[in-house]
């Protein structure tokens, strides 16, 4: 009895075969909304870069201060000084992003842009 249905199932194309044959993939309403939200988050995440990139070299963008790192300074201490009483982790992420830091290691004499508190 199971063998009688096998040829009928094998002859029917599956969705993967239909897509390979040239039909396009369509986005649902939920998919379009997710894509739109992803683009919006990406634009907002790059906003600090735009402010920094649009200023001439040697000048500090509005809302930021230039700080020279002293011996013993850490990103944590700089972020706490910039935003006292707040969780410093978001400020640390912003400082690392704005200054292109790949690690949390700072060198004395290094000049960093810090968001003004």
C-alpha cells in the first residue's frame, strides 16, 4: 500500500525545485518590517561616526571632548568621569567605536574623543 503512493510523491516538484527554476523569493510584511528595522538600527549605530567624520582634522565635534590619556587611566575611569552616576559600559562602547579602538588597552599620551557628559 505504501508503494502505491511513492511514484505520485516523487513526481511532484518541491519548493526548492520551483525556486531553482526561476521563481523569485518574496518578502512578507514581517520580513520587510524586520529589514527596515535592521537598516534603521545600522543608521543609528553609525551616527557618532558621521559626526566625527564630518569635522575637519584637528577639531573636536560638538558634544565631544578631547582627552589625553594619563598613566593609570582606563576606559572605565574615563567613561565614569564623562557620565558620573551612570553605567559606564555604554559610554565605553561609544568611546571605543568613535576612536576605532580594537582593545581596551590605552597608552599614556594617547588622545581620545570622549562624549561630553
